[in-house]
C-alpha cells in the first residue's frame, strides 16, 4: 500500500522509526548494513529527504521496511525486561511495539 495509505500521524510514526534506527541505540554499527540493507549514512540520507520520498526507490523501500521491522525484532528480544524495552521504544518512536506493528502491516498492505 505504501505511505499514501497512512494517516498523517501514522506517517509520523514511520518517520520516527527511521530516525530511531539511524540515531538511536537499537542497532550497532557492525549490524546496521546486514539488518537494514543500507549503510547508516545511506539510511540517514533517506531520512533527510522526508517527507518527499519515492517508495519505488530501492533505498527508500529498504530504509522504511527494515527500520520498522528491525525495531519490532529488537523489541522481541527484550524478554528479560519487556517493560523497559517498551519504554525505550516509545521514547524514540512515540508508540508501542503493537502500534508500530499495526502501522507496518498497513504500510505493507497486509490483510
């Protein structure tokens, strides 16, 4: 479906997820490219173009898809203290993991 299917507040969550992955404590430098498919500076360059993004560009699609997906995977690893993980995720994105997952599914066009 893409960004056009999202509300303005959902757009903001996607933007915050991208920012969280680029600037936040979620992915170390050594894991960034393997997980996101872009170097950190490439993902940052996509973030600076917000909100004028062409989702047909591979780097834009990778940055958006993989930032949301990686934050959800990261959250899933917080089994020792999920409440602290939820708090950190909310601090960076403004939303819960459940809400990010809902927006991610809507953006992808999942039923």
